[in-house]
């Protein structure tokens, strides 16, 4: 027996009136088959599946008449042609025309707990189709329509349906977390998703008084992991006014199909502008996430600018990366590349497209067709004993070919035979021949484009006899203003049997000739066999306290030789004074027991520091790069000692004398004599002779290096107890004087306790 909702008598009356004044009967194109036929739940689920999912554990719960398949839905006006239909009544009752206002069927089935929770009410006549699935992509989608005879009068008595993915309802209003329901989609609320088919003026050939537009479920999943989905519909509270849910066949998919194609410029002209068109398609059947197109320009063009109809782009060294983002099904994105033609014939650019969504077809992800890179032989020349530095623009990859969107990289195969080599992945390299080698050297390499390797190519280097070159020994000189001259050294790269000359000259920088230095110029002559020459520049002190200044020196006009790399140098004139040292160790006022100490402190970097004790030099040491210095072996004598230091900086300037550090020498007492041990049972007695010094305050005793007593021992005997019989113990003793100076430890003695042995 049907339990009718409030107002059900009115509904019955309406139904009677419709029967009395019915319009001419329509023949519905919609067809349904329920599970009372040969259909099974497995057949229904398999009809839902598109690409990218595998299913298992398929079950149906409910009346057989409440689930089945539908066909010819497009002709009936629901927007889906075929698929699976679930109902809170009979699936066959949905067939039009709409000639009943209150289509209802009681299947005498229980409700569903998930649907109960969804609407916070009890449900009846639930039809539930559920299964496990494993997706290949990171999302799933399917399309559906919900229709009902609750429309349009009984929105408050909304039947309920839900699609529960791993327990969470994913049948939601687009872009919201609101469940799709009769209450939430109707002629008053969210009407853009509603299609009226009222029984007083039905426009579509189905029994529903209203239904939704085609809606799509889109949900995130974990690729390769099993998920569970539950498709359910039920009556709310009673069994009246049925609801139907249509799910499109073949629409349950995971994955997408992105593709790329390249169109080259037509009739390109040398040194003129041209444009490539790269088209990215998402053929679906699903949206594609994180779509990225990588485009590699050919060597025959140079990049100008780019535009993309969706997303952003960035260019780096002829590689254009387009972050397109999400592409809906059948969406097209066009990338336009504007280039300058450098040479003809014009090569095509290489394009590759990818997506974080599972791609159902990889054959259309690249254009043009891929082939392995081609490495070509190269040749270079170098001077004997010098370094050949080749950059990436002229390196071994500069003439090689690749159709990969990724940068090609060079990998060494065989090393050189007559020198050293560093080959970098970008094709640049550094080669240095052996000092005495002249002739041909070579190495081999291959190209990798992140997919495959090329054949091996050979790089030949012709090593020529090196010419004699002239250069400065240093790029920078520093001289103190107090020094009268700075000596500049020019050197030959090797000894020559010829007479070689080169001109030199000074020029102003921030220093001024005649005020800060004396201008100098002349010719250096290298006689046969000579390797270096020195010339001097006079430094002038104008008496002005000013910042550091510099002037330039230059070599030019060589004869019987070539100029080297370092033919320009600078001389800095400084007025920097030498920093007086600061002694940090020992502390002033310290009483020391040892007559040989280490003195530490700080001063100018690289300064020479001389240490004095009571005015007597103890030696010199160099300050480190951090300005720290240390000198060991410094001798102090009995009584007070004044320790001082002076520093001479790198420019020969002597500092002021440091502040004196005063220390006194209090010699250690002598170690006690006569140390002996008498072992017993678990004990050992240690004895020693008293020291002869008058200021001895006591003694310390040590076992195996660890002190045993907490207070000074005033006796010359000590008993060590709780020992392990049979184990050897080592003992030493020290003496402590009134200044708390401790002597060195005595030579050790050994005692081994023995069970049953008496001790004294």
C-alpha cells in the first residue's frame, strides 16, 4: 500500500482530470530494459565504462525493476542517448509521453543509510549499483541526468540520489559542495540546470515532470589505487512520485588524449620575420590537467616573441615552455612563435605535449617524427702547452642535429692522448696540451637528447708550436707611499734564442703622475736566454692624507714575440699604517708554571710579528689571512715578565709597540720520589717520599689516569680499595705547592690485588 504525501488527494484529482482531457498519445522513442531480463549488474557497469578504468566487485541492491539500461535518450530529449538507469520505482515507467502526474511504484525495498544521512531522513525503495575500480589517471568523470515526478509541485518532498566515491557524495551542483537534488535544482532554484516537462504542457517525450540538464561528475582519485563508487537513488519517507537517474554509457572514464601539431611558415625569406603555429588539442574524453607544451626552435631561426591563447610561456636558449594548465575536452590552444630567419632552407621546430592526467594515446604527443641525434666531427687548433677554451656557441654541439625538444648534451667517449681535457655537457670544453707536444690530438664524444644517443663523433685538435709571449707577472701591485719605488716584472712564456723587445708605459688612474708617482715609459730588452725583466716606477709622497689610489701600466709593440694575456696591470698606492698587535694569550697578571709559553694575538693580515720578553726578541711569526698570529717557544724567567709585540705590514711599515702583557713564572714543584705499591686482597697501598720543597701543601694520586682524591693528601701513603683481584692498576702521584702549582706526574707503578693476600 502506498503511503501518500500531504496533498496526495489533489494529485489524484489532477491525474483523473488529465485522463479526462488527455492530449493525443505520443509514441516515445526512449527504450528501457530492467534486470528482470537477461541484463546483469555486471553488464550495466561494463556499459558505463570508457577508457582508463578497471572494475571489480560489482553488486546491485534493490528491486530488479529499479535498474536497467536505456536507449534513444536523445530523441526523448534528455541529452544522453544510452546508458544505465536507476529508479526509486520502475525504470520502465519513465517512458513517455508524460501522461501521469504522479507516477509511483512501491517496490517494497528498504532505504539506504548513506542516502538517509545525506537528507537527514529515512528512505525507501533504494536502488544501489556499486563497484570497485582502479583508475589510470588522477581523476574520473561521467555524465548523468536526474528526472522526477516530484517536479514541479512537491519540491519539499524531494526524493534523493547520490554518487558516493569512497563514501563521499560527488553528485554536486557545478562548482559547489551542494548535493544535486529536486530541492536544489528546479524552476525556482538553480533554474539554469532545470528542464520543465510539466504534465499540463510536456515538451519532451518522457514521463518525468521535470529533469536536469546533462551534468558531469568530476572527482579526484589516486592513479593505480582501488576506489569504491556507489550509485544510489531512493524515495524519501514514502513510496510515491518516483525519481529516475540516467547515467551515460561509456562516460565513466579516467584519462585524456592531448596532441600537438606544428605548422611551419610559408614562403620564409632570409633575414625576415616568420611565424610558426603550434596547435595543442585535448581530444578527451576527459579534461587534461597541467598541460605543458615544450617547443624547440631550429638553429636556422632566432627567437623573437611568442603568444599563447591560454597559459604562460617562457623562453630559454631557444626552448619555449608553455604552461597551458587545464584543458577541457575538445579544447584547442594555439601557440604562435615569431622568429627571425637566419638561414634557408628553414627547418621546422620540434613540439612535444604532456599532461599530468593519464594520456590514452602517446602517438600524437610529438611533431615531427622523432629520430636519434646526429653528431658531426669537429676540428680545432691550440698552441703548445697552453689552454684551449671553447665556449658552447662554438663547441662540439654547435653543428650537431637533434629533433628532441630538450637540449642536446655531449658525453665523452674517449679521452685525449697528449694533454688534459674537460668536456662539459653543453659542448664547451677546455684542452691543454702537454708542454713539449706538437702535432695532432683527438677525443670522441656522443650526443644525448634525453631519449637516445647519437653515433660517436671525433674532435681533432691540432697542437701548434707555441710562440714566445710577453706578459706581466702580476695583474695587481700594491706599494706603500713611504716606499720610494715599485718594481714591475715582465716575463716571457719561454726562453728564446732571439732578442725580444717590448714597450711599457704608465697612465693615470685615480693616481696622478707628477703628484702621486713619476710617469715612466721605455723599452724592455730580453737578450737570448733571458726570461724576465724588471723596471721601476718612482712613488711620490705629496703629503696629503688621502685614500688608496691607482695607476695603470701597459705592455705594447713586442718584437720577435707576441703579447700574452696579462698586458695590462694596476699599481695601488696605499697609505695604510701598520696595526699595532694585540696580545690575547697569555692573560696579563697570570702566574705561569712553565718557562716556555706560546704567545697569541691579532694584527694586520699577512703582517710579520716580532715578540719580545723584557725587551729581548723571541722570534717572528706571520699573521694569517684572518690577522691572527701565534709564536711558541717564548722563554720567560723567574719573577715578572713583560711580553710585547710589534708588526711590520705587507708594505714594510712598522707598527707601534703593543700594550705589554705581564706574566710571572712560578715553577712547578718536583714530582715526589720513591713511589711504591703493596697490593692485597681487593686493595692496594701506595707510598711515596715527601718532597723537600718547603711550600708543598699536599699530593694528588691518580689511578689509570684518573685522580682518586678530592682533597689534597697531606700524608705520603694512600690505600685504594674495592679493586678487582687479578687486574693490574697503574698509579702516579703529583705534588702541589702553595701557589697551587701541580708538579708533573711521577713515573707510574703497577699493583695487582690477589685474593687471600694480606696488606699492610
